[in-house]
C-alpha cells in the first residue's frame, strides 16, 4: 500500500496470532496506536483462520511455533486465502527459520523485542513495501552471493543489487555501497524487477531468496 501513513490505516483490521496473551496485548496496543481498528488477537492457528474469515485483516502478525502450527503453515494459508493481507512473522527467529518464513510467503520478520516506536516504524515500512524486514543478524547473511551462471537471469552487478534489496536498501543506499550513481542503481532495480517478473522490490527480494540467488 504505497503512501500508507498512520492516519490512513484507520478502519483497517489487524489480526495477531500468538499463544502468549501478554505479547498479544502489547502488539495490539502498538497496532492500535498506528490506527488499526479493529485489532483482534488469538492463540492458535485454527482460531486465526476462523477469525480472519470475518475480519479480512489488512495486517496479520503471526508468531512462530504456535501450538497447532508447523513449518509456517498458517503463513501459507493466510497468503493463499487472504492475498490482500500483509503477513509478518513477529518473533525471534534464527537464520533458517527466517528463510522458511519468507519462503512460506511472509513479507518479513520483525522482532517483538523492538521498542514500540521502532516496531511501529518497521510495520509502516512493510505496509509501504519498502523492504523485506529481517533481524540484522539474519540480513547480514545476504552479503554472500552465488556466482552468476548461464541459468541465472541476473548479471553479477544485478545480483549485488538484489542482495542489497533483500537487506532493505533504497536506491540511494545501493548507489553509495556499490559506488554507482543513483540513476544507475535505479536502472539495475528496474532490470531486476523485469527479469524476475516482480511488481515491486519486496516481491523481487523474496523471489531472490526463494530461488537461491542470494545465500549464506
């Protein structure tokens, strides 16, 4: 939702699936301050899917390791059944789990340990499709790239740009890190979107992870 602001989220529902009742309350408070209304919280995957049928949430925060969920099945179900919803995994994930969450269709992973203002900022960034959000230690692994091959649609430079997209860099930051002009960075991003058949930077970044174009 490009251009989303705190006020424009009003009357948009949010759903929290977390077995920790205190965490649900804390997350609900943060989302309420962002303007989401209503905000509903449940403790199981089954309850989340049932509630989502009526709520049709714009945002779903899914905790890992729900008692009746495995391998991020709830994330996949949300993505399939509610394609208009932004799905984030909220929790402390290791590297492999973070990749699994993205592969399941989550837009990103956000830590519940963030201060309220920081948590709100990353949720807003996700709503504006600015980045694939992952913890810093997980994002750091994307600095390593697979060598380009005849089967890889991207050039070596485009792979470098893609790795920075996955780490949430905008065009200006990409240009600075690769010592190229912002217009050149923009051109590389456009080529990546075209070659990966992606509508936006987030989709391209997730496809890069899923297709193994960036790796540990």
